C-alpha cells in the first residue's frame, strides 16, 4: 500500500506529518494542496466554530485550551453558514465521483464523513438539495469501518 501525503508546504499540520514520515523512514507520495485557493475540506472547523459559539455546554469554552473565552453569537451564525457552504461544495465536488480525492477510499473520505456526521451537533445534515453528497454518504455507510 502506498502512503499519499496531502501536503501544503507552508502549513504546520502537514509539516508534522512530513517529520513523522521522515523519522519513521516511510516512503510516500506527495500531493500538494493549495490552501490559498480553497482546495482543502473546511467542514470540521466550520462545525467547531458553530458549536463552540452556541452550545450551552461550551459556555466560556469558545476556543480550545486552558483559557476561557466567551461565546460570540455572530461566530455561531457564521459557522452554520460555513457548514451549509461546505455541504454545497462537497455535493458539487462529488458529481460523477465515488470518492473525495482519489479513485479510491482515502483519508479525505474519512475526514469528510466524520465532518458530515459531526454536523449533527449543530443540527445540520445533508438534505435533498445534496443528492451527490447523500449518495456518497450512503456508500460510505456500507464500509465496515464506518460502524466504529
């Protein structure tokens, strides 16, 4: 099995992955992702923004970490709008595709399915206006690992 790293040379998270792969001596292919032009999946940050700024359980926890931060209702509204935009973008991206980023199941599919499912915490889910997203999510649900 080939490891493919979806990378952005200027971003800290892929740098962490590059360091790990180098430390372990693991060969891998690299696919550059242009963050500046929006090639990444932005679902999880949008959901987190909406949840952390609206959920009663997150009062004073609008940002992760040891310091308390007040919720900002405007950020909750923006997060909800971003989740809707994410679903629309993902639906359009999946036209004629079975998978998110490659011709096979990948970490991009895992990340997207986790985001789509996690959106339940802000009471957003794909609907009839997202037929390609619904088709893809149904197919993902057939995978054994999705029961975890």
